[in-house]
C-alpha cells in the first residue's frame, strides 16, 4: 500500500500484512470465487486500495480459518459506515479502556471468544458513525 508519492501508506502500519485473493484462498483452502463471495456477503473483510487492488487483512485469519464471529461483526459495522478501511481500523486497533490500560483489539477479543461483547461494541460504534 503506497500513497501517490510512493511513500508507505500509514494504513500499512494500522492494518498490518494483507493477503491477495489468491493467497487468502490458498490459506483457507477455498477457490478465489469463494473469497469474492465471502467478501460480497461481508464474511471476509476486503479492502480496495487507491490503485484498485483488493487486499484482505491477515488479522482476520487464525490457524487457517476466519476468526469466528467476524462476519457478524462486519455486518453490524456496515450499518454505521460503508468505509471498510474504517472497519479494519476499528477491528485491529487497541484503545485505552476506562482505567487507561490498553485493551485488546476487537479482533483479539473475538479470538478469545468474546463475540457478544464485540457485537455490543460494534452496534454502539455503528450507531455513533451513523449519527
């Protein structure tokens, strides 16, 4: 991911490594058409770069499978904004909790089985985005 000046995009640091459709399909043992379908149904997070390249953040895959509950969260986030880069940032960024301690990211919470908590936070965030 680069910007128009061929400098690394700040999004690269926020989002981290990404797959192409072919490499994601390989990791998940899917066909590339399955990746496209999953992206269209918001089961997989697909990002389009400024130069029209489709990327799939690696953080959504764990042990060769999609992070459980990811699709549910993506569908909730889509009610607040259509900005998929914003969803990616929300999923992958750690923020300070009420005590000032760094809390796990939403994707880390999903990995630890906290789907209900993440969905609650996603609903709140989507509502704030749409206000």
